[in-house]
C-alpha cells in the first residue's frame, strides 16, 4: 500500500516549496550552518523517530560526502531492545562513529544513585554533560520540537549552555531572519534543534514521504504491559511491575521512545504509516503528555531538567 501525503503548496506558483520542503530546507540550512561555524558538533541519536529524521536530514545535507558529525547516545540500560538493535544497524550501515555513555556504569561506580521509582531518564543529565565536556563537543544537535512540551517551546534553535551545560531562559538570543548566533565562551556549548518548528504530524508525514525505516515499536504490535498512572508500561527487568500490577498482553504502539520505566504505550491497531498518520492527526494529546511519566513529576519537570543540562 502506498502512503499518500498531502504536501503540496497552496499556490499556482510552480516554484513555491511545499510545507515539508520548507521544513526540510530550514533544517538542512541549520545543519550546514553548524558544520561551518563549529569545530566539534555531535548528533544526539537515541534511535527514536526524531533523531532518525535528524540523521536522515544530515545525510541529505552533505551527500554525497559523509556527514561531518559523530553520534552520541546516552544509554540508560533500560532501553527497548528493538531500538538499540536499530541504532547499531544504522551506525554500521552508514559507517558512522557512535559515542555511548552509560547510566548503568555511573550507577555501578557510585557516581549516580538509582531513583526510588526506577526511572532513569532524569539520570541521563550527568553522563551527558560529562561526555560533552570530555569530548569537547561545542555544538550538540537534539531532536526536540516546540510542540512537544511548554519548556521546549521556549527554546531557540541555537540554545546556549554554560560551562556546566545548564540552560538559562534569560540568555536566549534573538533569531531574526533565520540568523543564528553560535558565539560561546570556552567551556560553553550550544544545543541545536533543527526540528524546532516541526510537529509530530510533520515528522510522520516526512517519514512517509522519504520512506524512512523505523524501529517496529512505533507500529501496533502485541506486548506484555501493565497499567500505572494511566499509562501502559512495558514489563521488564527495570523493576516493573510492582505487587498488585497485573501484566496483560495488549495491541499497542509507542508514540515516543525513551527509558522503558517511564515511556508508556498507547492502545492502537495502526500497523501502517497511513494508519499512524491518521491516528496522530486525530489526537488531541501531545506525545510526551500522553506517554512520558518523567514529565508528570511536576508542572515544571522538563524545564527543571533542562536548566540542569538535560536535552
């Protein structure tokens, strides 16, 4: 079945760019701008759909040459196996260099403590910031989008981080006429978000148009899950389920991919790109609001973590 994506300019001008072409052009411009302005950029790559699209854009931006960036993944130790398999296969396919920093290693050496709730997503901050400092990365690409969460909506495309990788909203710089200021002091770096102006629906329509392969967990499949706080969490060796939480097999899929301990699945029978796109178009909940327990810790959970150095 061929996926048809409604992506055409609403104009008689034959030279006008479609909506997806405009977003792609902006992202490619940002990627090339960073390549020309910074010495050691790196792409945060988790194997999730947004980082997959970002890598696809980078491959297009510099083809036929190899991309001038390495990849960085913060491995929580509670990742979905399908996503790790996809990550490694993609790195091998394109001959990329992958840096991996491990939350489990930090816990084993006493530099981090396991949280009482078992969630490791908030524990990624220290390994991430220390890896950035150790490798002297001066620009770090992230797949964050403004439609995901209100704290991310505040952030510019070029987001300055201090020498401790901390984000201060008061230091945001204007970005008029798509001019980006990457100036930073020694020890500081810039987080860069080429997908800032994309929506979840844009991402899926672009995936369909470009025929981008994704991990299978983004499509409906049977999985053992249990209910907690209004979400279906995957059963696993990360500590779930607890006493009184019943495991059942359901037809589900994932809208976003993170740590297994805080990423919820949604009931779905969407096994194709067409079905997923129709499902997203009808949804009135953001993917993070519907499926990420770590964003429910407080009303300012994401902003608090970003101030500390989170993605």
